[in-house]
């Protein structure tokens, strides 16, 4: 059949598959869980529980009884990576037919799937370099970014495919973006602090060479700045009834809990469970900030779009 300019084309599919919300939420939860299991690998000294990659040992794909609990923990984390990848692939398949109408969802689904593949490779490099603290830190940051992309997917999934306009004052949007930058700085110094601390993932693994005690204080400064800026955003959002007010309040709560956990771990010798909670909370805080930024805009009502045309 010869296709010409006058040949009718099928309209883009806009109906969302019924399974998509469930699988998208499972993908978000799995991405968060893998940060927790990755933290467990480091905090239990199991970073080299599987000393090679992509197999667990040169002779075995899976952990062997001789490797003990460290092999089980490290291989368990690798297995969860497979589950994360499967869920990401299913999300891509589910949004495939909608890719024209919901290009935003399709692109984010591809980013997550590609990120999972990249994460597996970075994880292999981490093992092959003997848990280099900078690569371990990068591994964590990429995981955190994928959690944020999954959160963005969930937030945009609930909204119609329409142009978006800013629904907050310009200065408020600027302050929110500045707060995001402060959060990024806080997380970056947190990663460096962990890379200088005692939880290396293996007794033989090196540290990044920075003074952990000094970094603890440097890490706290942007953290308190973040809290102060968020308080301003919360106060204004509720006073002016701005769209992000609920999520900015959730962000404030997450930051308060995160600071409390940080103070507890710093004053109690960095207990493993507290450090692990701190790592997961950082990712959830970043995911909440992602939703706050998205809520600075809202879809244009359908009747307004029709009128403009």
C-alpha cells in the first residue's frame, strides 16, 4: 500500500494498560530495595563475597556453601538486580503502544531500563577494582537517580498527556530548584563521607583518603541549609495554597527524619543499621524532591488547549 499525505494514520494510543500502575510501583520499590541490599553488602563486609563478575566465582555462577553468609548476601544483591531489570523491561513493554501519546513515560521507562543495565556493569567494575570507594559511591548515586526517575514516572503517570505550565511564582520555582541543588550537594558529601568511613565492604578495601570526621561536619552544613530552605518553601506553599504544598511537607518530614538518623549514627559510632537507613532515606528524600519539582507545573486543562487551537 502506498502511503501518501492524505492516507489516514492510526491515532496514538492513549489508554493506559491496567497493569502499568502496579508494575511501575513495583519497579520503584525494587529500585529502592536494591539500595538497601547494596548497603547491606557494604555494611556486612560482603562486598567481595562474590570475588568475580559476572559469575560469583571463576567456577560458579552462584554463591557456593564455602563462601558463607558473605557470598549469600552479595549474590542476593546481584539476583535482585535481575528482578529490577525484568520489572523495568515490563514497564517499557507496557508503555510501548503509548509511546507516541506519552513520549514522556516512554523515555523515562527507557532511561530506567538502560540505567539498570549500566548499573550491573558498574557493579561488576566495583568488584573487579576491589571496591574502589569512588566507584562504589558512583554506583550508589546512579541507583539514587534511577529511584528519582521511577518517582517521576509515577507522578507523571497520574496526569494527562497535555502541555504543562508553571503554577507557582517565578521566585518560588527558583528557590525550589536551588533547594534541589543543595540536596544534591548534601548527598554528594554524604557519599564522600561514607567513602572515608569504616564501612568499606571488605576489610581489604581501601578508603578515599579524606578525613571522615571533618567530612561529617561538612556534610551537615548543606543538610541544615536544606532544612531551612524547605521550611521556607513549606510556609509559603501553605500560606498561598500552592500546588506542591502536600509533597513539600512530605519532603520536610523526610529531611527531619534523615537529620535525626544522621545525628544518631554520628554520635553512636556509625552503627550499621543506622547507616543503611540513612542511605535509603537519602534516596527517598531525593525522590520526594523530584515530585515537588514536577508539581511546580500542572497540565493545561483540555478546554484551554482546544481554545488555543
